[in-house]
C-alpha cells in the first residue's frame, strides 16, 4: 500500500509543477485571456488518456509489489513519448 501512496505523491508533485505557476502568475490579464480559450476535443482526449492509461498497467503489474520497471516501461514511458511526439509534430506544423 505504501507504493500506491508514493505514486499519488508523484502525481501530486507533477500537478503542482503545472498548476502552481499559473496560480502565482505575474500577468493576471494574460492568464485571464488564456483561460477563456477553448480546449479542443483532441486535446481533451489526449489529457484523459494521459491520466487513465497508466492506471491499467499499474493495476496489472502492481508496482507496489517491487515491479517498478514494468510500470515505468508500460505505463509512463508511452505517455511521455506520445506527448513528446505531439510537441514535435506541433512545432513542425506551426513553422
């Protein structure tokens, strides 16, 4: 059970890294303008898949039972590779 708590702590830290800078923004007018932008359906699906996909390998491999490499290779690495590929593709598409 302690391993599951460690995973939740890591998720909380990652969420904190993304959301705390937005809360403590030096430009409130810019933050307000960006918050009114709509999120596309594709981006919503990607975010949902990012959150849901690692749960399945975690349940199957049970990383709290000393199987951390399996969860990293099947749950976390594919998500990171997917977001990196989308980031690179978006960069080529814009330029």
